[in-house]
C-alpha cells in the first residue's frame, strides 16, 4: 500500500511579514490622517495630493532607514556576542562547560547525559558556539542581506499603503467627497491586508482581518481626530 510522504511546512519569513506590517500599517494611517486633516482646510483635492505625495516620499525614506538601522543593530549585536562566546570558550572553559550542562539539564537530561554531550561539543567549537548563541542567548545568526531587504520592504510597503488612502483624491476634485472614498478604501485595504497576512503566517485569516481593521481603524481614527483638531 503506497504511503504518502509527510512534508512539513513551516513559515520562516516572519521578519519579512513584520516589515510588511510596519510599512503597510503606517503607510495606510499616516497619509490618511494628513489628507483627512487637510480636507477641513483645503477644498481642492490636488493640493492634498501634492502634500500627500511629499509625505509618502519622506515617510518611506524615514521608515526604510529606520528598518535598515534596526537590522544593522541586530547584526552588530550578534557579532559582538559571538566574539564574547569565543573568548569565554578559550579563557573561561570551565564556566562555559557548566553553563552548557545547566542548559541541557533544563531540558530534562541527567548530569551524566549532559556531560557526554558537552564533551562532544568541545570537539566542535563552532557548533558549541552556535548552540550557546541559540540556547543561552536566544540569538539566531541574522541574514547578512537583512538590513537592505528590511529597508526596501518597509519603504515599498509604506509607498503602496500610502497611495491607497490618497487614491480617491486623485480622481475626485472635491476634497470632502474624496475623504469619504478614502475612508472606505482604507478600511477595505486593512481588511484585505489582514486576511492575507493571516494566510501567510498560518493563523485564522478572518480573525487576522478583523484584528487588522480594528487596530488600523483605531490608529487611523485617532490620527484623523488629532489632525482635524489642529487643522
């Protein structure tokens, strides 16, 4: 009888999804708030579009740069801890042996079992270091291209998200009428983005969609209220 092979599928792009969420959510809410705030003071949509495009350009650059610096910081932190672990293995060997045994015993191994594993790891210093980085410090080696990818992903998502609430102002001359359309397309975008985000990470798409609409809607409404208050 033929046996269907078991294929495990694990989602491994959480960093990319996080960058998309950061860029898209800010792109949807900040330009929306700007456009909504200006609507109360400016009747012509083309003036709001000009201001919105300037904000999208500046916001995407700032957000992308922030993502780049954050990823670079993670990489530098990892390299710093890596050097420290190599130093400790070379100069504080007994301390590292004891720490490794403690970690293994936390997973239910006996002292004798952990001792055998530590002896094996001592013959493989690089593997030992990798073990300690992961299980002692909770650090995974970052992708060397992560900083650039993060910057481009966040900036790109911000631009895409920013054009959504701004799009009605491109086609509707009267800003007050365009605002109603902006509210609708922004909420629909949040709903769709949340749905596909849920499918990507393996959670309930419907629950993710509702959560995204609620969180994004509250953020957009708050930003709108503040913008209108000072407009």
